[in-house]
C-alpha cells in the first residue's frame, strides 16, 4: 500500500443554481457523500454548503483522479436523492462543472473551518470569492 497525503477543496453547484439543498435533504446528502467517498477510499475532512452549492475538503488517493471522484460523487448522490423519500420533491441535479483547489497540510485546518462555516460566510458576506468559483 502506498503512503499518500493529498488535500483538495472542491465546490460544485446544483442544476441552474436552484435552491435544492433543503435542510431535510442536506443531512441525507452529506451522509451519502461521506459514505460514498469512504467506499472509494477517500477521506472527507469537511463538507458544508448552502442551498445551491456544496464544498468539500477531501483526500483522494492517487489511484483515483479528482475528475473521476467528482463524477462518481455527483452522479450517485443525485441518483440517491431522486430515488429516496425526496423522490416526489423537485428533481435533484448538479451542474456539470466544479472547482478544485489543492491544499497543503498547513492550509488544512483553515480550509476545514471555511467549509464548515459556509452558511455563516454567506450570511455575513465573508465568502472568499475564488473559493466559490464553479466552472460549467
């Protein structure tokens, strides 16, 4: 087994930036993403967001590309929500793009704090604009 320490800050948005991540959906979505990441051999250090996008701080092993990780997480989480108790609600989907930033171990705690406090940052207007960037 190889030794690795990779850290990424990922961000992606809901389809057309619709406010699809309701309070009820949030807990289910975050739990699902954490479990799916674990099954892929990845470590979620933090997950947070607001009603139209999410942020993750994650470690992804070198055997899995960032693009494949995002594709698997986005696809399976949308499928999961659309086939769960929320199936009768507005259909859930993600936009095609995402933002990814690499982190060093010295930046990890700061990134985790930023992600876990997303609601507060958006409420207070203290977001870091570059970290909110999602390419479509």
